[in-house]
């Protein structure tokens, strides 16, 4: 991001891991981070963590303005705060932009952005060329997993593998598209199932890219078809057309932002949907019908329409 001067990377998880490995490694890391923050003499912090530790930490570091959300009284060390029980009725982006009101700033530009280097773009071109994909081919990225932040409940977001496979085969058969299957190593079983159920071949990039490489390859797609999750927002930020399948989650809060005709949300609005509210998902008594009630042919129709115009 050309608008960011520097990044200070400090994760509690990394800190704990380092403390187990080395007696002095974790204290040394903490000392270096503290020294760096003190040296910069920051005036203001936007704390989006919904934790109390970071704002307390920054208070001790002399950061006088600490702005963020007060969720479950975790914002008690913030100097300015917005009370929050959960994200509902408006998009998460809008919640974050609302924090700017404390600085009397009115946003004029609301699109998401991601930035790729020329080297990353050239890398993706070379990889696709090795896979037999030409510059003028239609490319559809299939992302059948996602939702890792939900842990053992992530399956509640997953549209069936056989439906991803069906849509992929029909797009190859009718439009001659090139299909790329993406997934992380922890999601490999789901993605492998899609490949196994396909009648046509697909480019298998399961656990074969890092995050930046994944972003560069999404940038080369004409369309991605995905569950609700991070890859959707990557595509939106890059201006890549998308179809996202939403089950228990409210697309008004977590869907494509800003809404656009090139980003189609497919959903099945049964009475109990959306049930994910205030960062909690209840037990499902309807056999995931909000998700399983979405047909492959419906997704296929949207895909054919979006691909009818090759340009984004």
C-alpha cells in the first residue's frame, strides 16, 4: 500500500510462541516494539481489535488519542469510543469509517483497494503460462472452502463440493473457460473433492501459493466463485467479478463492498437467516437449508451472465 509508511508487526500469538522457544526472545521482541513506538511519538491510534490490552499498552506508550469500539467494556482504555454489541444492519466497512467522525473527517472514497507489484503480476503470468493458460483465455477461480476464523464451525459456510464441480464443468463445456482451484493446506480435502467430482480438468493450486501469490492470481481471473470469506473481498478490492454463496451470514454486513452488479451474492432467504449475529452462530435445526437450498444452476446462470462480457 503506497499510503502506508511502515508496518510494526506484533502479534500476541507470535509473542507466546517465541516465549516458549526462548527465555529472552519474547522480552527482547517486546522491548524492541516498545522502543520503536516510543521513538515515533504517535499522537493517535485507531484500535480495531475490540480488546483492552492494546489500548492499555498504547496508553503506557504515551499515545494520547486512542479511538475504537467498546465491545463488552473492552474499550475502557480508549479515549473515544463507539459502543458495539456486534456488527448488524450495515457493513463492517461503514462501522470502521464511522470512527473517523471523531476527527471530523467525512470519507469521500469508499472502495476497497489492494496493490500488486509489477513483479507479482509477472510471476502470475509466468505460472499461468506454464499451466497452458493464455492471456486471452477466460479464467474462473473456484474457492470452495474458507471461513477458517470459525474453526470447527467453518463447514457452516461451505457450499457442497459437488455443486462447485457441476458449475465448473458446465462453464468449461459451454464457454471453454479455464478453471483454477484454490485452497489452503488445511482445506485441501474440500478442494480435492471438487477436482475429483469434475469431469473436466482444472488447474490445481491447492496449497501451492503464499498470500501475495494468491492475490496476484485472483487478479488474473475473470470471475471467482467462492463461499462467504476473505477471498471474496480480495476479488472486490481488485475489481474482479465475483459470485459469493452466503448461508448463515448477513451479506449486508459481510458481503461485497460497495454493492455492485459485478459482485453477485447468492442466498436462500429462509425465515431464520441470517442467524450469525453478535459474533455468535447458534445450533442449526434446519440442516443448513439456507446454504443447501441454493442450486448449482442458479449459480451457473449468474456465472454465464457475468462472463458474457469478458472485460471487468
